[in-house]
C-alpha cells in the first residue's frame, strides 16, 4: 500500500530554468498576497470606524485568502525549487481538506456580502435593524462550521479508497481529482460526491447572488436622480469585481477539467491560477475601489508617522 504521494508539478516543465521561473513568479505573488490581505486585516483591527458588517465580512474574506494560499503555495515553492516533493497520506488529505474548505468558505462569504449589499441598497432605512455586527459574526461562524462539515464528506470518501501504486500526483498540490486517478478501487461514487458538492457550494451561492443583484438593480433603477443611481451602483462595484474574479476563474477551471483535449499542463495551470488569482486581486480591488479603506490606510499611516499629515 502507498504510504506517501510524490507531487510532480508540471509534467512538461521539468527543466531547471522553467522551475526557477515559476518559483520566482510564485514567490513574488505569495508575498503580495500576504502583504495585501494582512494590510486589510490590520486596517480593520486598528480603525474602529470600520467595525461594521460590510468590513467584518471583507476582513474575514482576507483571512480566508491567506489560509487558501498558505495551504498550498509553500509546498509548491518547495516543489519547484527541488523538482518534486513527497507528502504522507494524512498530510495530503489535510491539504485537500483545508483547500476545499477555504474555497467553499469564500463562496459562502461572497453570498453573505451580496445579502449585505442587498439590505444596504434596497432597505437602507432598516439596515441597522435588519443586520448588526453580532448577527454577521454569527453568520460567519455558521459559514465556517458548514464548510468544515461539508468538506469532511468528500475527503472521507477519498481517504477510504485503496492506493496501491503508482503514487505520483500529476499536479502542484494534493488536488482531489488528481489523487482519485491513483486509486486502485472504484472511484465512481467519489466522482459523483465531489461533483455534487462542488456544484452545490458554487452554484448555490451564485444563484442567491444573482437573485440579490437582480433585486438591487431593480431597486436602483427606481431611483429618480442619476447621481443617486451612480452612488448606489458604486457601493456594489468592489463586490461585483470580486465576484467576477472568483466565479469566472472557477468556471474556467471547471471547463478546462471537462474538455477531453485539454493537456495536463493546462489543467494544472488553471488550478494554479484559481489558487492565486482571487487572494491576489481581492485586496487590490478593495483598496482601489473603497474610499473608506483608502481613508483608513491614510489615517493609520499618519498615526504611525509613516505618512506626513498634509496627505
């Protein structure tokens, strides 16, 4: 029986130059992911004016992005540095569990953020009676508990399979679909379970988000002044961009895995892009599009005497 998995990385890019190029690029991206998301969390913790439902959700999204990238990227850096790495079966399944759980958590958090924007725009006078910091924190706790419970199911199904060799995973990390291909036993039930849960956690929140934004658009179109409509749409701009990045990248990975003619390298690259793109772009989008976060960054920099008061 297999005692460990060998993570092989890109089959078509095993030469030292390609590995060093990927290593340098990935290391740079990982540093920016950590800096950007830690900045969001630090600003939220230091500025009490941001302690409102929307920014509680944004800071939790930043935390999820840090965990997603830190679950896989350090191992990938070691992989591209040395050419291959080995992971014990428990380590591989733990990586699989946390990566799936955090991706699911991000999907559910985006659904909660859509609900927050719906209440803020469609029922602005009742916003603070419908939602509150304590309610949002309870929703976030429920979200985390749900994803942990949901992800136990596919990982348990995969863990019960027999792996008798080969043990080389053609991927950059312990991806569920790549590990299933190495099983010696029947994987049909696992495939259906993984597909069902994947569609549930992606399409379920997406349907709710589309419903929420349909109501938002209808509500905004009833605003008489063009300035009021523009202001209402601008409050959703950051969230819409984050949604597009997350779901379009996810759809691209799904399509790449379902097209028979897609090469292994392209499928691995698609998963790698899904791994790093949302955590990298989310803090950039929020810092670029959200005036409150920009003002808070300036305030914190002035307090710490990093930025002169005239700015």
